[in-house]
C-alpha cells in the first residue's frame, strides 16, 4: 500500500515500487499522492519491469514468504542492481503458524539463516549477512530477520 515507499522517498532521489496487485498499487497511488519521486509499476517480483543494472539498492520487505520461487525474485533483484550495490531483505524467521497459509496466503513458513544465505549466493550475490531482529514487545507473529548481500563489482 506504499507505506514503505512513503518512508523511503524523502531520503532518496527516486523510488521504483513494484506490485502484481492493481488494488495494492491503487492504495499506494492514493497514499503517495503528491510525492514526485516515486514510480509505481505493475509486475511480478520474479520478472521485474526494471532495466538490468539500473538501481543502487533493492529492498524486499516481507514479500518472499508469499512467493512460490523466492530464489527467482532474489535473482531479479540481483539483475537490476548496479555492480557493488546491495539488496536488503526483511522477512520472517522459521515458525509453526501453518494457519498463515490459508489466512494470509503464505507459501513459506519463514526462512532460516542458512536457507537465506543460500538463496542470496545462488543468485550471484556476495557477502550475505543475516541478522535476527529484536522482537517488538507487542508483536504476536513470528520473529523477523534482516539480510543483505552485495552484487559483485565488475
């Protein structure tokens, strides 16, 4: 719905946000009305509508667990990154909330540190780091992690 984009936009030159859902993009357009440095695009994360080696950073916030092929999405992130630039992923650590599959469309019940590092390196990214995020006192859901990796310089 554009909340992350709204947080990022004041701090960067340009933001490209991609979502497959026209409803989510409509909500983002409403939220971001008047924000001039945002480009909203309809597309899938497994086939990003963004030129190769054209962005300085990619952020994937709580999306990988919804995808049948998170590795394909990370490979696309690697494709669009300029050499030497970074990907940041925030997602769920492994959990037992099987009901999330039906209730919220989760395909994956979180990702382990090893699994995350493997997805990053298999996509050609280097120096993967994974850090468990401290839980919010009011959080009821699974723990989160932040992972980053860098596209090799050419």
